[in-house]
C-alpha cells in the first residue's frame, strides 16, 4: 500500500494511521450531521411541499417570507427569552447547590443522585407533571397559593406567565446536570489555593470571588455554551406544556424550533421550515463564536 | 504535510458521499408484493412486468385479477372506527378472496406527518382516509387520483349522496367519498340542567336562549368558577361554531362561492356573531378558558353544563359520561339556522392508480366502504351519520333520540373550505384569546383573524396559478 511506502517517516506514518481511524467518526458526522445540514440548506431554496412532486425553485423567497412573518419574529423573541432567563438561572442555582453539596460531609452521593434524577427522566413525562402542577383551580401550585391566601394564577393559560412557567420547568430539570458539572469543576481546584488564602486571612466571600469563581471559568464557559444551545433549541417542553402543542396562548411560548416543526410537519412547507432552520443554525453559530471569544479568558496564577 | 493529507482524505470522503447521495435511492420493496409497486414515472424500464402469474385454469375469480392483490388502507386511530373497519375488512375479504387489505392506523396528531413521511420513501397506502378539509392540499399535490368515472359516475354520486360531499369535487371530478358525515349539536348535562331550574322538555331554540340557559347553569363559588354553563372551546368545535354556524345565523356568508374571499367581517352580522361568542366568556362569564382541560373534558367532569360537539362524540359520551345527559339540535340565530358539517373521506392514492390490479382492488374496497350496507353498520357503531340520502331516511336513525337532533339540521349543514385547517383554526383561537385574555377589541381581533386567513387563501390561490 502506498501508505506504507518508505518515503514516509515513522511519525508521518503514525499520523496517517491516526487520520484513518479518525475517518470513521468523520464519515459518521458527515452522513448524520453535515449532509442533512447541507441538504436542508438547499431545500430552503425551493417550495418543497412534501406531498407534491413539484418542487419549484424559489431562490430567497422563503427567507423573504420568513422575515415578513410576525410569528417568526415572535418565536425568535421567545427563544431569546428562553435563553436569557434559563441560562443565568441554571448557572446561579446550579453553582449554589454545587457549593452546598461540596460542603456537605455526609450523604453527598445520595444528594448528587437525587439532583441528577430529573435530568435523566423523560422530558415529556416531566412536562406533563409540570402541566399538572400549573393547572388552574386543581393544580397543587394553585392550591398552595390559595392556602396562603394568594389569588389563583393562570400560569400556562396566561400569555404573560406561560413562558416563565416553562422556564421554571426547564431550569428544574437541567439543574442536576449543572450541579454535577460544577461539582467536578470545584473538585478540580487545588486545595492549596484555599489553604494559602485562609492563612492570609481571606474571608469566605473573598475566597469565592477571587479563587473559586476565576478557576471555575472553563466550567462556566462550557455550561454557558451548552445551556445556550439547549435553550435555543427548546422544543419538547413547549410542545408538551402548551395547549395542543401549539406554543400558545397567543404564540407566547412558541420557540423557533416549534415554529419550524409546525411549518414543516403541520403545514407541510418544508422549504419554508428549512429556511427557518438555516436562520437558527446561523444564530447558534454566531452566539457560540461570540461566547467562546468573550468568555475564554485564561486565568493564570 | 499532515494537514494536506488530511484535507485530501476528507475531500475524498466527501466526494464519495456526495455521489452516493446523488444516486437514486433504491425503491423500497414491500415483502409480499407479487407485482412491482409504484415504478417511478421517470424510470419506465423496470424489467419485464411479471405476468399476472399462474394462468387461471380453474374457475376465474369472481372479482378482479386472478393473482391475489394486497392493498393498504390507512386511517387515523379512533378506537371504534378501527374496530369496525377491522370487522368490515374480514367481511370484504370473504366477498373478495383475492384481495387482502392491510389496515394501518396512526394517532390523529401524527397522521399527516406519517403520510408526508411515506411519500419520499415511495410507500404508503392505496386507499386513504382523510379529513375533508385536507383535500385541497392532497389533491393539488397530486397525492390523490380522481375516482374512475366508470366506477363512480359523477351523476350517480350527486344523486345518491348528500350535497355536503360535493366539496370533494375539483374540476368536475370526485377525489374522495365518505361513508359517513358529522354535524354538530349541543350536548348537555341533564342533571345540571334540572338543578338550574330549566325545563328538559324545552330545549333552547335560539342562541340567546342558549346563553340564558348557560347563565343559569354557571356556578361560581368564592370568585372561582366551579361549573361553566357552556364551556366555549375554540380549539375544539367552537371555531366551526363561529365560522359556519354563527356567521350564517346572524346573516353573513362565511366565504365567497369561489372560496377566494373570507367574509366573516364583511357584514355587520359577522361582527355580531363574533361579539356573541366572545361575550359568553368576556361579559356573561359562563365560561373560562381554564376550566377543565378542554371542552369535552370539562363536560365529562361535570365542570361544564353544555358544550358543542359532533355526532362522533356520542360513542364517547355513552361510554364515559357518569351522569344523565342529552343532545339538542343546533339553535338558530336572528337571521337563519345553520350547522357545520364535516366528514372523513376515502380516496385512492396516485400510487395505487399506477398499478391496474391495485386500482381495481382499491375501487372494490372503496365501493364496499361507501355502500348502504356498511353505512347501516357504521352509524350505530360510530355515531356518524350515513352519507347516502336514502340511508338517512331509515327509521332506525330518524327515531333515535340521540341521532335525531343531528339529522334535523343536516339539510342546513355546511362544510367549510379549508386550505390549511390548522392555521385557519388557530387564527380564530388567537382572536378569541386576544379578547378574553388580553382585553383586545373584539372587532379588531376579528379583523386580524380575517386578514391572517385571507393571506392563507391568497397564497394558496397564487400558488395554483
């Protein structure tokens, strides 16, 4: 074989073999990820009515229609709201519980498992349980409100509260994942720093502010990126928690992915839906690049 | 060096993949198919057509071809319908031993998706059950084949079937025929009705009387609605109530005859009708959007005294309601009485039409499904009303206290023409929510709904040109 020709040094030959092994996952990614992505991009340039054999070329008309569609803008705004609300909440609450867990001397494994259970539970099941919790008149949450003398809330049935209500469910479910990752990050911080700081008489807030937080930076970056991407792609919770999966009331909870799904699979406008996916792809790409640039400042000691 | 090599290898892999993708995907073959199914139109040379196998030396089969034919029938999952069709298929196969019918059902929510997904794969049903409102979409896309004139003459269809089925006629051809049709009526809880001091022998004749009865049945305790007199639910049937029934009842015509213009707000009557509907929640407070999960659930849980639903709901009500209940006919408005009619209908797919043996078998099956005999079994089992005018006159239906309220208004039942039923419904749901949840101006919200739906129609007709 040409690869084993004497022209290549040992190092080069090794590299070649490495690349050959890398080809396997590469082939997988190309067929499962890249090819469909490119295909979706091309579909977005046609009127791709899935039932119809005629799929006329549209150029950028799908995009024009998309940008003129108020529901698209509404779902885009909602999606950004999902990100803006869920990511910081998950980070702060996740870190809070991770710090508590780290301080706990006993039962740590038990608590860790406990917090992680929601994360490995079916999102659909969780969404329906939350839907029940939020039920007007019969839901436990409203019963609780009545018990302490507060007025009944509509939660998922109100255009003003529905999105926030879904965010609570999302945060609750993702919390376990954040706690676990934060714990790993916390445990990777060398104890020498803490000891040195204590000897210097630093208070615990100062230790947290100047040691823990900076050294957790890679963890925070990772979680922010993952959390943002997840929140941009939010779908299952909205589908299951809004009435008939419509993203209502009044489109107030409709996420971009749900919008795309409805256009593609309810109205059969695959071309239009694909244009939506391309826009979503571009948004995720830009946000991720910005986040990586802004947040990966190395902290050296 | 390394990098160059990598790029080269990656490019090679990519090219290989592209060519693999560009090659025509092989036609998936169905296991027990004696005849080749659905050859793509562009590739006619598909080997020698397997001759219809063994020469029929013995007594020729009574029906279609000699070789056994398998056809596939799809419908959405509705328990009573699935069970009945299973029984009917057994009967049909006894009559036509050479035809085997494979019956597949999908949940209603996924139905269109499943059909859509089957198209690129070149599979799917030969005979399909569709909601009539989806027909324009399925007909325009070429998914359905017109019913053969020799087997289903247009004149005969129009003589034998009730006029509602004509919505399946496009350019003079029928694309689908139903076994049964449905229209709406008021389901009421008799216990709550008498408890509110209402007379069960005197059902409301007008919408105003209906609203009065709803007010009496509504029960509020400590600011909390315990019973809605009339659970208004636009996601269920009440969008139809507005679109086809109330607009006409108040003197409007919902759509222009050529299905190009939405006229809900074209007359003062259209606005009055809308005002009546939103007032039930916003002003009279006989309903709340949050009581019960939805209309039928609230009604079954005795949280609603009344709801609008169809004859198709009779079966569920019979098996699930734990209280005394009844049905009365759709009331009239100040100007007219109208009802909304709809139906699930059977069509033959273009896929089946390409194969003469399958087409013949599909025609047989469709004729069977739309026969008077099947209708007489269908109505008692499902609750839907027979689509043949002559069967409708059968005393067993006319004298049925639960079916009679539906039959009475069948002559004034109209089927709406939809280009996108989901979006059409959602426009009305959103307009209603805007009024009851956000205190929007009813007139303005209706105008917005009309604009949205009009755009759907404009886009649809522009595409057809």
